[in-house]
C-alpha cells in the first residue's frame, strides 16, 4: 500500500447524505474513503454509496457487486459467516450497501474503509472493495465486506454516501494513495 494523503474531511450531523464532488481526479490511482462513528437516525437503516460520472448530477453508475459478512451476537447465542445475496447487484444502479441494518443507539455505530481504484480511467472499468465493522441493531457485531466494479469507461468524479432511510451522523475522510 502506498502513502495516504488526506484530501478532505466531512464531519456530518443529522444529514441525509454526504457527497464528495471534488478531488476525485487523475492525481491518484487509488482513493480511500475512511468513515468513522457512522450512526443512523433510523434503526435498522443501512449505510450505502454510489458514484457519479457527471460531477454529482446523478448517482446511478451500473455496478456488479458481491458481499459477505461474519457476525456474532453480543450474548454469543448466534454466529455466522455467509455470502449476502440480498446485498449484491448485477449491473444495478442502486446505492450499494456497505454497513447493514445499523442500530441507532448511542452504543451502535459503524466504521470502515472503501477503496476505489483508477476512477479517472477512460479505458477500464473501476474496481472497489470495502471492509466495515459495526454493532447492528439487535446487539450483533458484524464485519462486512463488499467488492465489485462500476461498469463504465467514463471517469468517476463524485461519490455519495447515505443511509437507506433517514439521516445520519459521522465523519468521512477521503485520501489519495500515492
């Protein structure tokens, strides 16, 4: 891994979405988005993202994704490691789930990292992967992974993060990886 350079920080309180519409360009081949203390206003909402090829006018780039997760209930009554077919997309344009069914209690928040590769390429599709950790509603600790690609040879120049329902608090930082 190269050296991360902080490009921007968005600290949000009770917002519907966070859009980063500048700084994603050909300066870096890899961009890393670090999100911390993500806490939804609505219980069981999911933290999601989507990209844009028109400076943020539309967030609807077709993507193919795969997801899996590991979880353990706080009281150790249930554990699982599984492929999450319900969160996959096959050339879908919806926002992609990164953190599933988050709890909205003060002790229920999520954090993670999303890596996006070569967003400025006009030759190849754009690959990404994420790793997140959260305390889900129902007192379940979940480690989730999502990966895939945006099926476009147009340059991606903006990214949006939002909850599947309601507003959220949190910090989202964007880094360029040299």
